[in-house]
């Protein structure tokens, strides 16, 4: 760890570009961390807007709102419940000023996250593997690709933003963005890797208006291999292939190994940490998942899907206050984002925030075939808050319904129907694709009463 700058309760490592509050890392995207470092270089002094733009975007590729958004993210990181202006002051038409006094403190030993990042880079330097049965070789002779610039860089950045929305319209726009990258930079792997991600999401989320699931997955794999042909060290493409292989063979251990290889090759690729975090949750490792997902949020703080999974990991660790903060941030990015209102309601209920929990679950918007899922969550929240449920969903364990098994089981437990709760858990694992996540259900705090039941352990073991 290098020189640390202190402005209690925060410290900022000037060399690692890591912000901490009371010892806990605060997620920052690379550009946001760099901007904070520039402001902290001369605390109390005006930093001109032009100087910030030139330092952050030396290639000159920047839109008018980029700097404003970067400052906003700094303020949010430092003051999540306020406007952050007590930390970063705007000097109208001129620039910004860091307000609190700052002092330097003695360096500490390297953090675990810093050691992990160093190990990942070191692993990438000497790595040589063969990917799957396709025989794509990844050796140590490649070099890091140069940054995409100009129209190609813009199309790629916008494509990643649209893909992160995970909506059908967002994915459709992302495909067009990445096709533009391929057109402008046909020898660069990243356009093809982006298309692989977009088509994989099309298949996973069943956006059949774009392509059927089998067609989408075939296209995703084809584009990932096109990416590896152009750059055999493309961690982005390997990350996508690892998740596609999980759908094919349900081998969670192999997927995790491939994801770690992808991270070693592309240590700043946020989706690799997202998928690794999900895989670790599937393994029942909430602590490891939280660490990986925190890194994904640090790298891409505007990704609602990364924030949602990070919040889930915190919820499974019973860190309900931190989980609530993450879910609220998802809602701020996209108030209708999948599962965010429901997860926020569950966190609020655990914290005893009655009005907030009821408001969150009331704001959940789901298609008609997911109505029972929302109704069950609402009933669970009512019971958790000591209220009589306003609705009483059908709790009979049955196949062919779009209901989250953990939610159904939790509500059955709330009514004292333990056998039905166990039946719901067992039903969820009848699908081989669902069995890979059986350890994750053991983390759910709503199902804590089942943990000592040997029947539950037999199902989830």
C-alpha cells in the first residue's frame, strides 16, 4: 500500500486509488478514483474543469456530461445519504474544490484485494491453457490491446452501458453498438466479445423477439470464438464462454476455474467478477461472492445488475443495512430493474422499516406470470412486520409455476408449514440447471429455520 490520505472517516490510497471508510473499501470506478486523486492532490484548491478533462480523457473523447457524472459519483461515494457538496464544492463555471482538510498517514501492508489483483496480473503474465474442446490456445506472448478510441470507443462504451441494463430494448441496442465496433475495428476482439455477451443475455433472459434461446447461445459462442481468434488472451471472451459452458454441462467447478482465468487475463473486466460472484453464491460462499461482486461494482458502478447481485450477497450475509444501500442504488439507476424492489422490501423488512418495505414491494412491476412471486413476497413482508397478510397466495407445492422456490418456502415456514417449505425447495432442484445453485438457497436468511432439518440438508447437500 502506498501513501494514504486521510479525511476521517475516509482514507484514500494514492497509489492503489482505493477509497476506504472506517477500513471498508468504498467501490469506485477507475475514472472516479482518478478524479478523486486529482482533487486530493491539492485539497482546498480550485481544480479547473479543463485540467480534469485533459487528465481523465487525454484522447479527447468525452461528452459534456461525463465530468459532471464523475463528480456526482465521487459525491455519492463520500456522502450516500446527502448531496456530497460538503466534500466536493462546485465553483461555478470554473471547476471543483475538495473541502475537508486532508493529512498523509503512514502506509500499511497491502490489502487482500490489492494482493489478489497483483496475483491475477502475475498469473496472466505466464498463463498457457487450452480453452474447452475448441483448442483455442492462450499463451504468454500476447500484449495488452490498445484502448478503443474515436467512434469505435464510443460505440463500445455505449454498448456496455446498454447491455448492463439487461432489458430487451437495451440488449437490442447493445447488439447494434457492438456491430458498429466490429465494422469500425474488425481486428479488435472487443466488438465480438460484446456481441457474445449480448446474445448470451438474449438466450438467458429469453428475449425471443431478438432470437430463440438455442440460436442466441449458438451466436454467443460463435462470437466469443471470433474474439479469441483475434486476441487469444481476451478475458472478456473467455468469461462469456465460461458461462455458456455452465448452461451446457452444469459444471460449476470448471466454470469457476475459467472465470478466474478470465480475470487473470482481463483484471478490469467487471462482468467476470459479477459471474464469479454468482458462481461463488451457487457454491454457498457468500463472503467470497461479496468480495468478487464488490470488485465488479468498483469497476462499473453504473451497472444495475452488478449492484443487484452485490446487494444479494450482502443480504445472504445478513448485512441488511449495506444490502439496503445497494438495492436503493439499483433503484436510483433504474426504478423498474428486475427484482430490485422485491429485494429492497426484504432488506427493509429485516431492518424493521415498515413503511419503506411496504412502499418497495408495492412498486414492484412484474409481468402477469410473475404475479404470484410478488404476492408471496408481499405476504412474507407483512408477516415479518407483524401484520396480517393482505393477500394469501396459493402455497400448495406444484410444478410449472413462475414462483421463486425460496420465497414460497419462506412463506410456508412463516405459516408453520414446514413440509410444504421442504417440498418447494425440492421442486426447485428437479431441473438440472437449478441444481447447481442448491447451496445458494442455504444462505437465504428467510430459510434459517430449515438449516438443522436433516431433510433440508439432504436436498441441498
